[in-house]
């Protein structure tokens, strides 16, 4: 499915619940085929953002368009272009998986014939084929998570919102769901994927939107955002480590603990090279461990106090 316009445009969202500010100038743009990983602490505003896009929460200020449709002015049309799987399970437990999927297909204007075909497709993709005719209440938690995601994908939405779809999931659930989400994005759907499990975003080849205090504070590809995040090196010695010159790097942090030297710096490999060049006790060096910055490091660097950058 090919689209020629931006799928999701969120501009200046503001929402207050009493004295609590949930959204405070939230901006986000998602293009066709993009997967955006939405990350942030609990209470940062991620779920409120999703509820606003779904037309379930009225804004104090701002604007949302889904597939070119203004959610505030044409909410019913916008919802037809949207698939949303909230974190809380929203399934009918006494009916079968197939019946749940057909219900959501019908609510989105699909014929029964098309709904049956799509249910078979998603059943195969999400490894649910063997349970399509079982009641939802009889399924495992991981299977229910996959069914919930499938309900949001039935009508091939232009925009897909998934709010922590693999929380508590088993490896089978995670693998099947991630592969299906990536395939749907490749068809042209714009995906916003909320998660606390950052390695999933590597699998999805997702760009990142980091949320804090009701707004997006960082947005971009992983490599771009990681360029400013320190990595880590650990040198282990047989015996007491040698003294370290204070001028390894202007942004380096050095900690000596027992037989280990830990260096946190933008280029830890270069710092290790300087340590080895300065030291005459290389023969007592037992190992060197280099760890480039990860998405977890980026997450902490953006969301925790500045001291966390240097391991203080």
C-alpha cells in the first residue's frame, strides 16, 4: 500500500488532568513505512498521547491528523484509518479468537469474507492458527497479547499504535509480533511502538522518540542519538591497577575498584589505548572489555540526571 503524504502529524499537544500536566507541547511526525519507538518513564505521557490520537481524550490545545484527517474535526473518519492496541487487554474472553478478530474487522467496515481471509493471514503470521477457534480466556498471556495486536491490524490501518504489546511476553510472542509489525510497516503503515524493552527497537529498525514530562525531548535514528552518549571500557589486572593520568579525555570518567579500572568516555577505545601507552605494567593486564553505547545508555542519558552520563 503506497501513501504520498505523512501518516501521523501531532503538533503542540497539551492536556491537563486537574493539576497534573500529561502533555506539554507534544510533537511527533511519522511517515509511511516508519516505525517509531516511543520510550520514556511511566507517566511521561505516552499513553495519553495514544488516547488523544485515538480520539478518546479531548485536547486542551494542539492538533492531530491521521492519514490527512483532522482527529478533532472528523474523529470517526480518523479512527477508521487507525489501529490501536492499548496496553490493557481489550478482548471478549468468552468468544473465540476468530470471533474477536471478525468483530473488530466488522467495526472497521470489512466484509465477513475479507475478515475471514485477514484472520487467517494474521493467525499464520502471529502463530495463532491453532487457537483461532479457542475462547480467548483459554489462551496463555502471550497468545492473548498477539490476539490483541491482531485486532488492531485487521483492517490494514494507515497508522498503527501499539502500547507495550509484548509486556510480560514469552520469546515466541515477541518474535512473531515483531516480525509482523515490521512486515506491516514494509507495506506502508506508519507504526508507533511504545516499549520499555529497548532491544525490540533494534529488531524493528525503529527510529526513536524519547518522551519526558509530556513532550518529545529527542528524536532520530539510533546512530545519530548515540553519537553523543559515552561508552564504557573495563580493564582488569592481576593485582592493583597502575595509576591513570588525569588527561585521558576531557569528558572521561575513571573509576578504580579493586583490580578493575572503569572508563566512561565518548571514545573508550582511544582512552584504553592511552592507558596502555602510559603504563609499564601491561603484562599484569588480564582482560579488556569494550562496550559501545547502547539504547539503554541513551535512555538513561536522556532521562536521568546529568551525573548518570559519567557513572557518578
